[in-house]
């Protein structure tokens, strides 16, 4: 699912936080290498909430503390409207995709190329085994900020959506 909490034609100015210290590395063909690197000092460091500015992100983040426990994976917030989205999951990873300015995808998952990478959680399901996973999308509203984002006024003026209309799209 892609989310746009502002309801405009752009997610510019929305705040994103991803609860991950590491990400899975891929090669020039976008094939995961099996290497897991820290996010610190990279454009992928969303450990502290910050404005989304890069619209070429397509990365899998390694969530902590580990698979199996329901824990917060990501938080998205539109500071103008106060709308929030929290994504808790039992999955070990979350894919962040910002390829289009109109929305951000937050897809909980096992790591890409898991069957070919021994160092990441397995996706193999044997006969008789049961796979269970929980992901929740928790929507809320905080106190909106007093001043609108500079980019928000022009984006909302171009928007054809009615105020308050849901901006989550499939």
C-alpha cells in the first residue's frame, strides 16, 4: 500500500521514522547481496523522524529486536494535518519505497532473496509448518503544526482531493 497522509499530490514534507539500525545491501542490478550494513551516516538513516526528500528509495530495513515479536517498524506523520500512521509488525524487515512523489510504500516482509541468503531469516516453509505474521496500520491524529509547510500550500492547491478524504491507495 502507498500512503499519503496530506491528501495532496506529494508526500514532500511528511515525516518518516523507521525503527531499524541496518538495511540489506543490493548490487547494481538491485539483487540483494546478503550483506547487511548500518544505516548510520547514509541517506537511509530514518532512526530519527525526518522529512522525506529522496524519491528514489527502494530499500529493505532490518527491524529490531528480531522476528516474531510485534514491534513498531515505522511511523509516518503529516505535520500540517496531524495525521499519523504507525506500522507495528512481527516481520523481520520493512521495504521503504518512494519511487513516486504521490505516496510512500511501507511493506513489511522477510528480506529480499531470503532463499539464497543463509545469514538472513529463512522463508522456507516445510510441510506441516504454519506461517503466521501480524502487521497493523494504526492511523491517528496529533495536534497539527501551526505553520503549514512551504511546499504544502502549492501542492494542496493543485490537489483535486476533497479535504479529509483518505489518501491511502493500492
